[in-house]
C-alpha cells in the first residue's frame, strides 16, 4: 500500500525528492524514509487531499506510527 501511494501520488507532489521503504526481515516493522525539499513542501503534502487518503489508510492499519523530521548530517557512499 505504501509503495503504491508513493508511485501514484506522493512522488508527483511538489518538493518530493525520494522515498525509501525498509522492511524488517521478521515482517514486523516498516520504515518509510522520505526526503522533501523543505519543511514547507512536507507540510503541503500532509494536507494534500489525494495524499491524505493514503496517509489515513496507513494510520488505520498500522499498530504504531512515529513520524519524525530530521536533517541530513552526513551521507556516505561506497
């Protein structure tokens, strides 16, 4: 569901840079790491009607959602 939401809606919103989903190998947890151009574009996405449909559905089925806003401090590539 999260992948579909990203493909169909989120990646088309202004300010979206990238979205990554990490699933634990035991199937108990999914981490959704999304990059936005700014806090303002994130806030606009959070109020977008089409995006809200997907976010509300995720909130209905998730046992726990812990949203956080981070700043990139370092990036390392191989």
